[in-house]
């Protein structure tokens, strides 16, 4: 539906009109392509279709001279590329997104269909995403530096739909083996989403459950089971894929209960609905 809407709106670009009208239309169509690309990756992990929409959006944003959109598009494309298994290429896109964000006027506060409000938010979330990719490449110290800088730039409120800097920090601490730090950050992330996005709360709950399983906490099995059950009801291939760290944590523990949950989590993570 979103892809069809973006294609239909693209045809409107051939209609004659004044320059401000044409520019506004290009921005609007670019936003539709951003949402279509995000939906393709979120629901199906359809990487090629995702990149097609982001490429279309980037061309339109460039024609419209909209650096705000360019920064957001490059960041989403970078994360999709990294999650597809190409972290080096994804990091390059994220670095280009940061350069684009520097040209956003400091006083500009706006929101797009999918994206943050304001230059500081765009820069900070870009750094947090970059830290996630850098940690995948094994450079945990640099990832920590990027996350610290993101917090210096921006303090999100609970009203910010994309403003969770605690979850990526918790994931980094898990990779570092600093489970006490990871637990505090993951718990803060869960609290942040108590009255917000159920999907985001579930993702944060998965990180917290991973910490408790890895630490051998008595409630780890219960938390893992609840998380797996919740994710099994979500029609999002990307959300299901995010169970992989929990699968690894369960698999590493001895005991039939852990192994049964690992099997269950692995099945949910790989099932496409």
C-alpha cells in the first residue's frame, strides 16, 4: 500500500507548478518513500526494496535541497545495510548521514513521517546508531565514545518516539561483559516505554531478559519466556530477528529449560508471518 502510494505520488512530480510547490511536493513524496522503505524492512526485512525506496527518497531530497531528509534517509539506509550483514558499508552511510546533519540549520525543528525532531536529535541518534554498528565490528571503546557524545548532544523526552539512547548503550555493555551496567540501562529503557510504543518496550524487554539470562538470575527464564511469547505475536521480521542475542544467551546456559526456550526463541526469530 505504501509503495503504491509513493509510486502514485511520484507521477504528480510531472505536473507543472511554481518552484516552491514543486519543492514541497518532492519533499512530500520523499517522505512517502522513507516510510515505504522503513515498512519494507520492518515487516519483511526486504532489503532490496528498502534500498530502492531510500534511493528514490534521497534523489528527491537532493533535488529539493533538503539536508534534513538526506541525513535521515542515509541513517536509515545505513542501519538497514548493517543489519543485513554489511556493517562496514552501513557505517559509511551513517558517517555520510552525520556530515549531512551538520548542514541542518540549528534552529530548525521539524518532524518527518519517520524521523526525529531537530538537528540535535538527528545527530544524536545517528551517533547512537553508528555506535551500534561499530560495536558489531568489535571496537567497543570507540562505540562507547560515540554513545557518550550522543548523550552530550541531546536528552530525549518520553514524547520522542525514536529517542531511546539507553537500549543501544545496554546492548554495548552486554557485548563488553559489563552486565551490571547493562542491567541498569536496559531497565531504564523498559521504564521509558511503559506508556509509549509496545514494540519498543518489547525490544527493551528482550535486552533486559538477555542480561538476566547471561547473569544466571533466577527470573531469567521467566523474563525470556514472556519476551519470546510477546514477540511471537508481532508481525515484524525485524523485531523477531532482534531475538538473536537472547537465543545466544539461552543456548550458552546449561539445562533443558534453557535449551527448550532457546529452541522456541530460534523458531520465532526465523519465522516470517
